[in-house]
């Protein structure tokens, strides 16, 4: 007898093949029958002509902390994600030392926009090894979860405070290799690191991985050669120019010398940056010629940044603002309350004028007091003209009144026909992989956790950039293969029954809202999906009618067991 039949679906199998009508039979967590299924079953769900597709695979998340207090990993799972990979950018939460835990918490709060109060109140921070951390997740997760072993975590565990001061000694490098080796033996999916200028800790200093030599990064990556089914991830550069020559050399060495795929992020296509993107993707061609693989992770939707002075992320890249944005909130508010502090901050930022310092062009998205809410939806320039103030002062008056919480940005940008055409070209480029959601991070700043349903709604239905079958393949088979996942990413007999059921005509996202529902009252952006009726993980219903069921059928994915060299 079967455990479950999904009846009367349009099967989109994840390979890009045309859909076909049929049923899906599931037993013991796996797909055992496809097509006309007439076996007895303990349960039947009639999907009434909806699309039945493999569950979506998100290979760049930062759910490492949230998974310990929210096993459902919403909102990603509400949008059809059944498998996530965390531990990216070098920011895993294991290995961990008791001395290093406060630093790691404050670093994540700063660099990944996770509320510090949530990290402090919701987690025990008493694990040590990767094996210990993964063991705590067994049997208690909604989706399938796998984690890279992060460079900054390894460095801090071995070098302590010196991790953010200098290069490692030969002895320290060997100790780091040993920790990485132990993490991969425990099932870590690979090694991640970052040399991105935007990655700074709570003090405004570069994160530990940025103090490493390129040789250190390569030596650690070479450990992955000992473990089948492992991969590499690197955040190489945040500027609009092609990667520097030495960074290109590092990336090529990482893949060709280790025999492992390397992915990097992020690609954000617009009507004006095709030359920049091609310059970076060309590195993938060179890697392929040398027997390696480099894939750029692509976000197929507009990224609308929601900035605020409380976290200061992105703003801390303005000249001299790294230290300012790292100040405690009370000190920061006091700074921006005085003419002297405002003048100092402005003079620093405007050393290098850019669109970030065009203060009047910001749009106020959200305010938090009765006195300031009337500014929501308005340009700072218009507010300033009305009040006969300089736009800089008009913005900061609102920010100070809101205790730094004011959310502002540039409104809907990069949403022209030319921008969507640029996305369409990249969606058909095999040097890119759709992903880079950063879900679990920058919780009050970005809403890319909904990229899966957005691609189906805007990329497919609204702009016609590709077919549903092609989009599903990019969300399932392609990222699953990059991560080395076997028996996931396609609908076929013998594969794990990770499944999403959706309606072509209504799939998409509900409006994004801010919720204060994190531990300690932390705030985050949140949106439910539309048109997604069911999400199954390993044959069990995780989401039904847009709501989590409370089941925890997910597996902790481990390299060499759940992944192979593909």
C-alpha cells in the first residue's frame, strides 16, 4: 500500500521536459509510481490539475541560527523550498568555542543582519564541533538542511582574537585544516569563505576570513579533495568591476586544483551592467577549459534594499562609516542628533559622492512613531522641500525620531523592460545558477526569500522569459546538481518525495510586511506565497493551504551520504 497519492496533477519533473498529466505515488518518503497510479493508498490528495513539481532547492541561505528556534524555516518553505544549504560566506555557527561565541553572535548580527537579541535569547551557544551542531538538528527540521563549514568560524576557533588581526602561522593553518576535516567527516557539505569588502564585524573590522592569505584559503579548500560530494563557496568581490587578477587566479585554483565546483554570489542583472556580468562570468569559461567549474549565483528578481541606520548594513560601505555604523545604538542616535555629528558623518560619506549620498532620492518605506508615519511612501527631497530643510537633515530628523529604525531605500528600481530582458538572457546562461536568496539573513532589509515564486509569477507568467518547465528546472535540478545532491531535484521513481504543488495562474507572493515575531521581539520582512497549495518533504506534508503543518520530516543532509560528485 502507498502512503500517499497526489492525484490529477500536471507533472513537471524538473528536467525541463514538457509537462504531462498524471499521479504521483509515495511510499516511505520516496516516489515509487508516476503516471496512472491505481494502487491502494492510505491518503489521497486531489490536486485538480495543479502543477506537481520537485521541491525547490536554495543553495545560498543563512538559516544556521534560525533553524534552532524555527524548524519550519519560514518563509522559504511557504514558497516551495524543500532543501536549503547554509553556512555560506564563511559564516557557519560551528565549530564554536565558549570564548568565541559572543564574537560570532555579534558578527552575525552585524554582517548578516540577524537581531542580536534573537541570537542571544533563542540559542544556547553551547555546541562545539560541526558534528555536535548537526546532531542537534537530527529529527527536528521541517525541510532538508545541509551546511558548509565556514572559514571565519574555523579561524576564530583556532586563532581567537588574532583571527581578525593577521595571517595564520603554519601551525594554526594545520589546526584549521584539522577542524575543517572533522567538519567534513561529520557531513559538512564543503568549505565556504569570503574576501568581500562589505563583510565586516560588529566593530567595523573585516571578518576573520578577510585576514587570510589566498594560500590559506586554497590550502583549506584542498581538504575537500578528501571527501566526496563536497563543494566550495566564496564571496569574492562586491564592486562593479571585474574580479582583480589575483582573485581570478585564486578562484581558478580553487576549482581546478581541488576538483570541486565553486560558486560565488551575487549576480544582479540590469539593463546597464551586461559588460560587467560578462567579464565575471568569463571566468567560468576559463575554469571549464581547465577542468573545473565556477558558477555565479543569480538573483532573478529586482533586489529592493530596505536600509536603516540601526543595523547600518550597506551604509557601512560609505567612506569612514564602518566605525560609525558599528557604534552602539544609543551612541549612534546621539551622534546623528547633533549638528557636529551630522556634519562629521556627511563629510566622511561625501568624500566619494555616489547614488548612496544623494540623500533626497531616498524613499521612506516604513516609520515607527505616530509622528513619523505620515512620511511613509514619500521622497526625502519632497519632505525636505516642504519643511525647508536640507535633505540630509530631513532624513536624519526622521531617523532620530524613530530611534534609528526608519526603513528607506530607492523604491522599485531595476524593474524596466530592459532589466527583465537582461534577466531573461542570464536565465538561459549555463554559467549561472539561480539562487543567492540569503534567506535567514538581512532580515529587515531584503525579501529575496521569495525568489522562487517571484520567478514563476513575474519571470514566467508576466514577462514570458521562460516556460514553467524551464523555470522549475532552474529551481530544482540545476541547484541540486551543483550541490551534489542525489535523488533530489527531479520527479522520478526512487527519488525522495520533495514536492511542491502550485497553480500556474496564481503562484506568486503575497505583499511583504514587517513582523516583530523573532525571539526577543526582533523584526523581519515576511511574505506568504500565493497559489502554492502543498509542499511535501520526504513524502510528508510540510505546508498545506499556505500554512505550515508543524511536521518535521526534513533530513540533515551530509556529504558523502546525501551528496556525491556530480
